């Protein structure tokens, strides 16, 4: 669970940093690049985190065979 969660966090950070670096290469100063990058990439980052969390809801609510293994994984990610 923690591995999947850290993977999403690293991916979101990578999206932000790469976009801010692209803005810096376009000539924006650091403060402006960080502000514009955070505002522009906020929705994609939140969408990625939300999809990752909502994708594990069926696993968290599962009561069938194997749910004793899946439920803790889903709980950590949600």
C-alpha cells in the first residue's frame, strides 16, 4: 500500500518539477515559474491522486475471498 502511495506521490512531484523546469527554460524567473506551475498543474495532480484513491474503493469494500489481503492495501492508499 505504501509503495503504491509513494509511487503516486513521486509521479505527482515529477509532473510539477518537470513543468516548472520547462517554464524556467522559457525564461520565467523562479518565483513566477513555481506559482504558474503550481496553478497550472494542480488539477492534473489532484485528478491523479483522486483516481488512485477511488480506484481502490472496491477493494476496500470487498467482502469476498481474498479481501483480508486486499482491504489493508486499499485502506493505506485511500
